[in-house]
């Protein structure tokens, strides 16, 4: 009985310590993001830290309590392939109440400009919008202003949806959805994505080969 009690006590203390450490890390991250906004009003800064930390804590808790196993194994109706563990985790996370996302966006917009809101979303997704757009600019020859505008909208949609997911792997998976939309858009409007991507990769390989020869 004493051993069982001690084991239970240690487990409880360890869980409490882990939870407190996680909460501290979340608040620290929120403070860092708010600090990067250079807001002088401490009341506004405090509200923003609370909004961001609450969101991160909520999606973390939802992710941890809704593992892939909560989604039945099956097939992706769009591809016919079996759902991967990542697919099932994303499905589980996407079932989170819409109010969680709404609370974040409303909380940010109550105190920030749209440009500042985008800055926070970029912090959460580690700048994947700019990174992905740079990739398209490199791959698509003479990208038009229209193409740039349409794809940028897709990437911003990806970014806003991605902030409701916990890990970078999940965030990247959300961006893949919108990258597919972007490539379908290009194909439907006179481009050939496969040919452009192949030409780009061939160019990179050729440049690397030249670099190796120069070193020799």
C-alpha cells in the first residue's frame, strides 16, 4: 500500500511539474512574440500575451487529448489511400470548436492592426508564407502579378488555418493543402507545374555540378 501511494504521489508531482513547465514555456513564447511587436502600452501587451498563450495552451491540450486513435482508420476519399497517422491527427485537431480560432483572431484584432496580426501569425508559422512564395518565384518563370496575388491569398489562408495546429509537421501538412491548390491553379491557367518544377530542379543540379567542378 505504501509503495502504491508513493508511486501515485511521485506520478502526480511529476505530472504537475511537467504541466507547469509547459505552461511557463507557452507564456514565455507568447511574451517573446508580443515583445517583437514593440508595443509600449503594458496593458495591451498583457492582453495579447494572454490571448496568444491561451490559444497555444488550448490547441496543445486538444492535440494531446485527441490522438490519431480517436479517428477511425479508413481511406482518404479524394485519393483512395489509407489515412496516415498524420491525416488522422489533423482530422482530430480540425474538429476543435471554431470558437478557439475566433477567440484568437478577435483578441488580436481588438488591439492590433492587420499588419501586426499577420506578424503574430508569421511568428507561429515561422515565416512559411514568405518562404513558400519565394519558392514559387524561383520555380515559376516570369510569374505574373495575377498569379502572385492568387497564390499569396492561398498561402495566407494556409497560415491562418495552420495556427490551430500544434506541431511544425502539422503546420507543414496544412500548407501542403494550399500548395496543391496553387499548383492546380497554375495548371488551369496555362502553366505546367511538373515541367516548371523539373526545369527548376535540373537547373539547381547543374549549378551544383558546376560548383563541384570549380572546386576540383
